[in-house]
């Protein structure tokens, strides 16, 4: 099934991938400029990953998810869609927005405060990540291996 497909399960419908052997999914619409969605997305992902991966992997997933969600809401001024697909050995998270402008990995300067570090973190901590263009907008995604150190 394609990531973000319309038949994706919602957070209330997820199953434990370690028990059933098939992926569980989280799909959440993120309101325009609604930064309250960041901690809510982290909480929902934490629940989805409660029995997944080595210690520390779900915390990395939460951090990277919050970075992608924040970037989509702050830099596009549009709605976005968060999709997470968890399998026993891998997690894929993507945030789709509806703006074609591609994100850039920037080296933050000393005067940037806390800004400009999101994609640097994704690049440093994800096992894989990228940007996929769509007819309208793009998806920024990352993957984590459940057993990686």
C-alpha cells in the first residue's frame, strides 16, 4: 500500500505490528499553522511505537517527526498530512504539504537561535530520508530501522 493512501488506518485503528506481522499506521491532518499539532503528533506516534524497536528508537522517531511537522507548518503556511507506517523492522514517517518549494539542509549560524536545525537532525539521525515531489506539493520522509544502534 502506498504511504498516505486513502485506506490508511487512523491512530484509533492501529494494531501492534509485533503481534500481527503487518504494518500499523497513523494518519493525521495538520491544520494550517497549528503548532499545537506538534506535541499531539509526538504523543500519537509514541503510542503507535510503544512496543517497537530497540530502546531509544521511538524517541528518535518522535524528535524527527516533530521536526518535519514543525517545518511543514511554519514554512508553508498551509495544511499538511502526517503519515507513519510501522512494521516490525522499520518505521517510515512522511509529512506531505502542498507547496512545491523544496526544503534545504542549512548549517545553522550562531545567531540563528534554535532555528535551522531540523533537517540537520533528520540527516544525522535517520537511516534514510528524502523529499518526494507530488503533482501538488511534496512529501518529506524519513525511515528508521527498528534494531539500529
